[in-house]
C-alpha cells in the first residue's frame, strides 16, 4: 500500500499532479499496489484524482475522521463532541476568529465571506454552504471537525488557549498553514485511520509506504513500515521519516514510488549503463530491497501527544 497526503506532497505548488507522478502511481496500481489518499480535506477534494488514477482502494479524509470507499460510500467515521465544539466556537468567535464546519463532504460557514469560500474552492473543496450560526448545528448535524481562521500570531495564541481550556477533550492540529487551526476529536489522526484501514484490509504495516509534508502526517509515517517526507516537509516530519526525497515541485512522490515500490528497467540493453526513465516502463516488479527495508522500519514510534 502507498499512502499519500495531497497538498504539499502528491500535488505540486500549483495544486496539480505531474505526468511523471501520475505514470508512477498508475504503474504501481497496475502491479497490484493499493494507493490510498490521506488528506485533511473532504473526499470531494480527491475525487478528480481517484478518477484520473483509477483508484480502487478506500481513502482517508478530514484528518482521518472519515474513511470512504472509492465509490463514495462512508466506511468509518469519528465526530466531535457537540459541547466541546460549541465551546470552541463561542470562545473563538468572541475573539474575531472565523470558522468552517465539516460534515462528511459538506463544508459550512456562518456567513457569505467570499475570501473564505473562494479559498476553500481553490483546494478542490465543494462550495461552502452558508448556514448561519454554526452553534445551532451542534448536536443536530454530526460535525467531524472545525477549522479556525485568523492571523498567524492570533492562531498560535488560540491554540495555546484552547489547549489549556479543553484539557484533552479535543485535538488541535495545524496542517502546514499557519493561519488555520483545526479542532478534531481527541486521538484523531490520519495515522489512526490508517491503522483502522489496515486492520479492515488485512495488510501488515510493514507493507505500507506513507508520504507527507506536515504535522498532520506524523502518525501516518510512524504507522507505516516505510515513512517518507518530501523535501519541502516540516523539520518535525523529516525527523520521523525514514527517507527524505525531492520536494513536491521536484516529483518527490514519483521518486519514492520508482525507488522503493517499482523497479524500472533501462530503456536499452542490460549493459550496466545508467537507467533512462521512460513514460511506460516495459516491466514493473516489486523491489525486494524496499520490502526488507520496510520490514526493518516497521517498529512503531511513540507519539508525544503532550506537545499539542
């Protein structure tokens, strides 16, 4: 299995998947490897990639709070406690923060704030619904997560304040964007959802390669037998990664797939000359060295939740 974060990892800075990356992933899928998208966004944000790559495996969405089958059927979920969510909204809105509420593939906001609505759409998310006070949804509509939006320094302060007030009843997460803070159920992570999925699919963690770029990918890399950070990843993620490859603008995902999952034959004869990459390799096989490396790296790493 290959587990991939989207923004900053699979997608380049233009929010696009390059042809080289597409070819590498299609080759892996053709060879029987499961490709699992693992993102903080809704399933809608990955729908075009599912179709383009022909993905037939489940995906992890909303920071690991939902798992959807490739046909869009909800497979597993985890939701916020309504009272904790209401407390977050009241405290944050009184201090000028704006919030987004997520329910499955729905994205909801209080008012018609075009900067927020258009910003969400840029990341392939659905059009946000204007629903009025979000507090009115709590206990009525299951909410998977909230997202607070504000200035960088204010978000840093909000994270500390909410952490002190809520005392572990929520998890606070930043996914590489310093002006956004996500409020999740306690213990929630893409790594936790990956454990659920591996158990359901009966796949050992040692046979998983996971890739990411930010704080929300730490548990995913720790869960996988082979955790890889792209070159643009945060230092905290690089610290837990087994390998670091090129950035998302340097086809880092393709590099990892070609190196650790696929073994491409040279375009010419087997004369020992350097390998020439070709769009459609004549033969794709599992790389036995990568399998052994994944097994050796399979020991899980403890996560320091107290740093949140």
